[in-house]
C-alpha cells in the first residue's frame, strides 16, 4: 500500500527554495542600489571640500613660474622685454 504524500515533495521543495532565494537576492539588490545611491549622494556633498584644495595649486604654479622667470632675468638669460612678455603671457594679460 502506498502512503499518502504529505508535503510538496522534492521538486516542490526545490521550487519553494528557489523562490525564497530569488526574493532574497532581489531584496539584497535593492538594498545595494539604495546604499550606492546614498554613497553617491554623500560623495557629491563631500566633493566641494575636495575640489577646494587643488584650486590652490594653479596660483602656486603661477608664482613658481614667475619666480623662475625673474631668476632667469636676474641671471641675464632673459632681457627685461622677454621677461615682461612671458610674464604677461603667464598672467593672461
């Protein structure tokens, strides 16, 4: 005499497990997307602070270039006219 099955059987259990795992993955993916969006928002808020530091570099670079030109002028390598022309070019005037 065959016994009556009481549960969904092996295939049914596997199907239920697949649904549970799929649901867990979907929830996990949504959480990862939410976390990524929050991280991006945080990075955008922090970006202005990070951009402020490199902005000082061009002024330092201009100063260094002008000092190098003045040194070349003082050594007699550049004439006063050459120095003035290059200085105007560097300063954009």
